[in-house]
C-alpha cells in the first residue's frame, strides 16, 4: 500500500469521526491529512509529508479557533430568541406587587413577571420579555 493511500485512508477516518461527533476541528485535521497525501503524491519524503500534515492541519485548527474566539458568545437559551420564540414579545402589566413581582397574562395563562437587572419597578404599562427563568418572565420597560 502506498504512502498516499494511507494518508487518504486516515483523512477518510477523520472525516467519518467528524460526522459521528460533530467536531469541526476533526475536519480541519482531515484537511491536514489530505495535505500529507498530496505531499506523498508529489514524491516528498516521510518527514516532509508529516510536516505538511502538521502545518496545514494544525494551522487550520488554530485559524478556526482564533476565528471562533473573535465571534460573540451565543446567548443563554433562556434569553435567546432563536431558541425561545417568546423573547421580545410584549406584555401588559396592570400593577406591581409589594415583593417586586407582577402577574401578567401571556399566551392565555397567568405568569409571574420580574424586572430585568434588578431595575426599579416601573409603573403599569407595556413591557418587553427579555428572558424566561423557569416559570417567570424577566421583563423590561419599553
């Protein structure tokens, strides 16, 4: 079996493992293994094949990690409108209780609402849902 065949088989195993685990970093390593296979096709020695695989695979992993570190962190599921469709909806607060909560009607049910970020309790009126913590709506004044 030729060296390039071994490199291609290793790249295929890395791609299969990436498909099973969903780890994008394995795909970057598979690119590096493909670079080792191309180096073998070019007739380079084993040392240069390993260096090509390490440089391309490792470099792509570092580049992907650097790119991901620059992007903003995703919101928690309780405050992410992509996960919870109620985030951003409005509710009407008729009045606030002495303990800092309010009872609001939302989607045909009564919910307990609290102000976001320990803000001062406002007057009655329209509020926007900012987050859902368990069975409580965290709201902010519009």
